[in-house]
């Protein structure tokens, strides 16, 4: 005998079990595919930004640019997420591993029974903006020409979000002009605040330019000790002990191959870039749309204890990235509170 789920109450089950004519009665058990990524429970950052709470919009047609040290384009957790990889004049190998790590946090394939999960199932466009090291050296030099070309490419393309887990103290008027053009074109630029707080806390760029969403590193609801601070900060995201993809061939920044845990504002930034891709969604690319994405991410950020009930501080910005809140329908939080209050009043009235 079968009854509808809503009618299978505890009282009904008790009555049926009391009958000598029935041998067994129990609710039908639920099951699900065992296809989760094996390391996902070690990604505390996803839990911190409430990535597991609720469903996510499909971002498979959203394009995100990563300008970094390169990417291991054959990594099994990344290769299906890569739309394009530009390494003009250099080999494809990511010698540092930094770009591969950043890319994994943004878009590592979800539920493929391999490794980790990325924040968004978006499309990656990767640029290697550091020249390969000379034989016998591990040093890589920043290539401003490749970097500028990569930023310019985002202007007239489908790219809606740019991740910049890079920094430096020099302020460039030419670079600032490019960022203004990106903002006007509707590109959300997410940049790392920098890790030199204990070395004088300098203002770093490109995070310091108007139009960039500057991200600091959080460690379980408190600012990481190395994270730079300043009035230009946007918000914080998990940036300590962040597990993500690294090259399959040993890279100079990595202690191991395939997957590794790193600290840094560089690791916090891709959490926000992935979230920006999900919030931007299929809205047409425009300055107004990009501004709305940034406003949504900052206005829904969680206020942590260190902010001392302030709306904004130079240590935490608007607070900790809260993906579930950012993706919730506007007004959903107020409706939930109103519903809870109404339910509480009804319960109190009934008890009285």
C-alpha cells in the first residue's frame, strides 16, 4: 500500500504498525548519486561563503578572465572549463602554479568525482602575463605588454569578470586608464589587496584603482594577519589554507602536485570572482550591470565580529562574501524574517 508523502504522518505510521495484518511499514528511503568531489569537505572557504546553501544559476556561458602565471590546461579538474589560453611567446607550462590554483577556486569542475569544486561553472580565459624563467633560474618577470593586451581583450569580448590575483606598489596612469575603460565596458574587475600588511601596509595596485573590487583575506571570520588594509577595500573572502588545483608537474610555489593548500589575498580574490560570475549571470554586459553586481556582493556581505557592528571598516570592507545572500531574490531576507515573526506570534497565541 502506498500513501502520498504528506499523508504519511507519524500518527498514521504508528497506527499501521500496531496492526497485526501489516508486517512492515516505513517511509520510502531517499538516495542520491555518490558523485561528489572527494576533497570538497576540505574546502572550508566554500562553507564560509555559504556556497552549499541553495542552488546556483547556470554560469556555463559566463566568461571569466584570469591574468596570472598560466594554467595547467590538461589538469583533469580544469580542462573542460578552459575556453582559451594565451601564452604568447612563452611555453604553456605554469611554472609557479599560482594561476592554476586561482583558476581552480573559480571554476574547478563540480561533481566530477575528482578533487575540488570551483565557485562557478563558468568559462575560463587565461593569460600568462609572466615570462618563462631563464634556464637555471626560478625567477619570472612580469610582462606589462602581455598584461595590457589581455586587459584590452576583455573590452571587446564576452568576458564579464576579470580576476587579478596580482599586486604592486607602483601607480600607473596608463594602467588606471585601462581600468576606467573596463569599468565603462561593464567588466567587473576583482583584485587582491596584497599580503604586505606586516611590511608597512602599502596601498597596492591594481586593487587601488577606482573601478576595481578590492578583496582581502579572511580566516574564519577574522582578517588574516598578512592582509593589507585601506579605504579602497571592497570586502573579504576566505584566504588562508585554501585548497585548490596546482599543476600536475611540480611548480615552484607548490609543495606537491595536483592539489595544494595556500594562503593569500590571491586565494581570496577568486572566491569573489566566481561569485561575481554567478551574480552577473546572463544579464547583458554594461556598466550599469557591472555596478549592480559589485553593489550586490558588497551589500549582502556578512558583518563579522571584527567590524564591531559598523557597516564598513578598512579591515573588512563591507564584510565577508556571502554567496547565498548575494544570489537570493531581493527582499527574500525580509520576507523570511516577516514569515518567522508571524509564525512565532501564531505559536505564542496558540500556547496562550
